[in-house]
C-alpha cells in the first residue's frame, strides 16, 4: 500500500517542511533566532522554487527556437512549435508577475526584527543565488550588462561549475535572434528593408511637420524636436543595415512580423516576440520591487555578503537589459497603412484546400 500515490509522499511534504531550520555554526540545524526568521526563510525558499520552474520553462523555449547546437544549417522551427514556446514564456511571465507579492510578505516584518537575526546570515547573501545567476545567463545577460561586481567570487566551486555550464549553453536571446534571422520575409515581401526605410523617412517628415506647427512649443523647442526626429532616420537605417548581416536580418524580421501581425501565419510569431518584451519588463519590475523592499528593510547598509547593497541593486535595474534590440525596435514601428501592401500575401495566410 505504501507504493500507491499519496499527496504527501508525491510532493515530499515532510522533507519540504523540514527545510526551514537554518544551519548553525556547527553545521547542524539550529533553532530560529527570532519569530520572524521563518518568514525570511520561507519567502526566499519560495523564490528558489519559482526560479526552478522558470529555468525549466526558459530552457524549453530556448530549445524550441534554437534546437541547441551550431547556429548554421539548423532547420526552420515548425509553425506548430511556436505556440509551445509562447506558452513557456507566458508561464514565465506569470511567475514573474507573482513573485513581487512575496516581498509584501517580507515587509510585514519590522526592520528591527530582521536585525535580530541578520548578523547570523553573514557572509551569506542573495547575491549567491545560483539559480538566479543561471536564469540571467540563460536569458542572455552578458557580463558587460552587469554592475561591476564579481558574482562568481561569492560562489563555491560546485556553484561556479553550474554557472560555467550555463555560460557554455545557447541563451534564449541567441536562440530568438537566430530564429528571427531565419524568417523568410523575402518570400512575402521582396525588398522589404528598402521599402520600410522609405516609409519610415516619410513618416518622420510628417512628424517634423506636425511639431513645427505645435503652438505649445517655442521656436527653439520646435527645432530641437525636428532635429531629434530627423536623427531617427539614421537610427532606423543603422538598426536595419548597420550591424552584421545576421543581426540586420533579425531586426528586419521583427519589424516585418510586428507590422503585419494580423496576418494569420504571423500571429503566433508576433505573440512570441511580444512575450519576450513582456518578460523583460516584468523581470525589471521584479528587480525594482526587490531593491525597494531591501531599502525599506535595511536602508543603504552594506549587504550581508559585503556587496554595496541598495546601490548595486539600483544599478542592476537600469543596466540589465537583455532584449534591448526588441525594445529598440519599437522606436521604428509603423502602422501597416504606411507601407505598400504585401506583394505575396498568400505566404502569410492560411491556405485551405
């Protein structure tokens, strides 16, 4: 009878609920130093469980888009697989939307209650969350996107090995750009890039004319607005033609998919790239909510692991933009009516026979 499924055994509840006693100086589990220490432990353990699921979903989406391996010569992603990648990203976004609420639970603890057991944490730190480092790396966060603090120095050898394995994998950002660059947009719209640049130039000229008629601006402000708008012509050209060929193709594919997103066969690809932008947004919102909670609890103290604390976390919010190209592309979007009709619309529409 003991081999039959049982709620507690399936979820290993007894084991799970035995893990809220921290190790003491001798390595054995110690008693809680303060009533609220259990709140601190539980909230962080819940985060780690959600990180476990996020890694599971991100790797699934990455593998669908990139198929893990050399970039060249990989077959196109099957159309029926794109919704599966969207589902994985959607679940990740939903988790990220949920996580900040846990900080509200932490904030029911008075700062002085945290101080009653905080010293017992030294030199441990959330900076050492290996799963969060894996999450950042799997998404595609590069070292130059981080504030200048060596996170690997805080990890033990086994943790560094885990991080280095992740560093050797294809990232979601690489897989996404690889998938985008292989989108055969030239079949539906030969000469799309040239047509798009011309349409964007005409759009900017109209925007300049509108601002020059803006009665709420001074003459100097009108000219400043006109110069800023005019510079976007060069920015658009650089976005589509100023990078390596693979990146150019990825950028063009994004603009094509976003512009003609109402075409049936482009609806899921658009959901995919839009979900990536939403993921980035909620990851940054989580970071912001985290740093505000830390500031509320400990002010600008040095972190328990010796990090700069709130200052470091604030810089991470603004620096850690993983999918910057997807966000930058929003600057150059045009409504479809400003572009010529698709020369070969049947390519992106369902064909029922």
